[in-house]
């Protein structure tokens, strides 16, 4: 695993969480629509209750997964933040934090750091090399 792959884990996990949250919202909307369509007589039918129950079980399962994923995300962010904070160059710390923990664009980073877009990219390359040396040198990448 490269330094960039390691750091990108945060964004991937964040995207997974957001996708699951979106699925939960869609399932909730479906369950509301199903219950609106049913009349008082239909609610008593096993088939209609079964549809809603299946959706509710899916919602509960997804919510559990999201909770687990959020715990992993918090732990991963903490681990990465500690590694970034241990770097010597403050510019590297700021850049890596803005990019990989705060999900800023290159343009936003350039403005925030008051550097040119090109210099931010050069600085990023240097920061990754330094991060790689500090944490991934001599480690088997398999």
C-alpha cells in the first residue's frame, strides 16, 4: 500500500457511509409510500405487513453497518491524524490534513495555504514522499 492509497481510505470509507445513508433514506421513503397506499383493512393482511417488515429489517441492518463504519472512520481519521502530526514540516501537515481528512479540492488548498495551484501539487508530491519514507519504508506492500 502506498502513502496515497493509505490516506485515501478515509474518503472511500466516507463515501461508503454516505451511500448507505442514502439507501436508508430511500428505504424509509418506500416504507412510508407503502403504508400510505394501504387502507386500514389492508394493513391487517400478512402480505402488506411482510413488505413493511422486510424494509424495516433492511433499514435496521444498514443502520448497524453505518454505525460500525462510522466507528472505523473515526479510528482511521485519528490514526492518520497522529501520523500527519508526527511529520516535521508544517506545510506537509496542513496540506495532507486539508486534502485527506477535510476533503478539500486542490483549488481550495491553494487558496487556504496562499500558494499557487502548481506549488500545491509540488508540495503534495514532497509530502507524500516524506510520509511514505516515514511510515512505509521497508514495509511489504502485499
